[in-house]
């Protein structure tokens, strides 16, 4: 059987590898890091585990089409615990008296609660809840490519029919950013709550689809998070006879006579019958090929992602505290009494996620806290590193956030055991993503762009990863890995397993 080489053991690479092995190919994955997962990652510090990738898993719900894919690739097993806490997040509003505004997964409960918080927003709240109900059946479709021989066909038609109630709302919701949509609500706590769910630069369709996902019982968090998800998939791949070579940075994909013929690693040429590139596509098209790929889809990707604000970059601030915070909601957002500047932006509010000892995130009686500061801060962090102030600026950011947190959570004062700041440069270094970015934003009013997993002018070459289709993230990664394997099977005349 043909020998397939895959670049990157992230979710896309593992997905492509698993489906290729199930279809009978010999498969080896080359990964520059020492662990699988790519951006779906976490790290340990002094007995605390800090989540750095997975916040919820689309497709965790048993009745979702994507759930079948997660189970096929071994990410979800019978032993996997999935948490779907309600409320999903809470806005702790203290201006003019303390008020907790909750984002419930239960739509009826959400509507009653928000209307009680802000009666004057009742018409807008009811419209929001109607949209959420329409999108409960909305899901990322799992499709098969044309002319594919496969053991089991994906139930694409059934999935599409279920989504019909949401179709008429797609265009109007796509025309408005989350920021502009939230501004229509009069109560500031509701505005802050809605803009804390996803990046507020996204369109409102993304927000409502996410809330519909939560309302459907989907979007749960896997106990153990990113590391467990990736480890489960790597275990599945290796159990099928696949091989992962860690600490192996791919330098080039070899193209001979219009076909991919192997990889260059450490100056050594490793031959292949086909290659699947699953590292960040935006970086790969320019750095892994000589000359860089100039097909139309690659040019469009560069244009759309190089524009200002198009890439989601995050700094993760993680804190381990010797305090039991398990009685609090697991996710809280709150406005800052004293906003501060970071990387040219004024930070007016923070959101934090709590993780406790029961899931191995912290020692008994202690808690792990993770906060995310989003925004294009790559240039800022790169400049500070070049000028020798990188560690100093990370400490400053931590201290600013800790000061705000201690006012919000007095129980943690003087009880910090460990802290860590991971910047976009961290993700660039360990995960190979362009500028350490996570996802590509589809601005309001613009068309969602899908990129082909198979280029037109280069044979035996395939691409997969979260850049290849909206909205990005782990769902796009696992689906495009599956799609790349399907093209591989079709091209080699093999039944997709």
C-alpha cells in the first residue's frame, strides 16, 4: 500500500492519519513538538495544569453529526466525561450594586432571567432566544466528497433538512458583528455577557450558532481538556499501526514533476507516495514549498488573513492559587474598575475560567485560573522580546491582571503558588502557527471562504487544518483531516474506511 507522510500531529494531522490508516495506507506523522495536539494544548507548572486550547468541544453532543467523527478518530470514548455546566458563563456586574447575569444553556430559563434583569430589553431578548431555538439543530455538516468509494455514507441530506429553520436567519445575522449586535441591548451587563462568549469581531451568526450549540446540549468540555483529546487521538492512530515521529521539524515538501514526492527533515530526504500538510496552512504555503504555492486559493488566503485584525491571537494568563474556588461559577466575566492598556488596546473587562483539583488541574483544595487577552499583539510581543523586555512585560501583564482579580476574588490574595503567561510568540514557537494565531475571523457582511484540501496543479498533495474552512478551531481541523484522507482514497482508488 502507498506510503503517506503527514506534516503535523495536531487535530487535523491525527484525523487525516487515522482515516488514512483505516483505509489501508502506511502512514507516518512528523511533529516538531514533543507532544500531539498542535494548538489544542495545555501545560503543567508546579502541580497545576493550565488549559491552553480547548474551551468547549463542538460535536460533544451524542446526537450531532460531528460526534460520530470524534468517536471514529478516538477523541471521544465510552469512558470520556463531558461536562455541560449551566450557566455556561456569568457576568459579575457590580456597578450600582452587585448583579450576576447568567448565560444559561436552557433557553427558556435564559429568556426569563434576562428579561428580569432588563425588562426594557425584553423584545430584543425574545428575538435572541427565538434565534437560539432556530439554531439548536444547526450543526457543522459532515459531508463526503463526490465519486468516493466509502464503507459508510455520511447522512448529509438529513443534516441539511434539520437545519432549514435557521437558513433564513443566516444572511441577516452574518451582516452584523457581535459588538454591534450587543450594542443594541440597553443593559451594559447583557452587552458584556454577549461579547464574552466569542471574539466580538466575529459576525452575529457565529454567536447565535454557538448559543444554539450550547442549548442543544452540545459544546461540552472534556474532562482533562486539550491533552486528553489529543492523546486519545494519538493513541487511536498508533493502535491502528500509524507512526508519530516527535521532535521532527519538516523543512520542505518535495515537488518533482508536478507531484509531492517526500519531505526534507534535518537535511534528509524522506520519500513518500503522497503528503498531507496539516501544519498551519497560512505559514505552510510560503515556507514549506520552493517556490511558494501561488494558486488562486493560496493567494486568497494570504489576502484575507494578512489584513489587519483578521487573525485571532491570544495571550493566556494562567494562575495557580492555594484556594478552593469550587463554589463559584466556572466561567466569569466582569468589567474593570480601573481599565489598563496592553499592546495598544485598552482592556475594560476580563473573563476567567476556573479549574479545580478533581480533574487534575490543581492540588487538593487549590484552583487553576486561566484568562485570555485577545487581540493582535504579535508585533508588540515580538518588539519587546527583541528589546530584551519580554519577561518583564509578561510579569507586568500578570501583575495588572492579578490586581484586578484580587478585587474580584479576595480569597486568592496572597495565595498565588505559580503563574504563567503564554503569548502569540509561544504558540508560534511550539505550534508553528502564523504569528501564533488561532483562527481567522470572518468579518460581518463578508462571505465565508472555504479552501480546497487538494491543490489543482500539484498531484499527491493535500492540505488540512483549521484555516481551511470557517469557523476554524477543532471542528474544522478534524473535518478537513477527514476530507484530505477522502481525496487521498479517491486518487489512489481505495475505499475510504
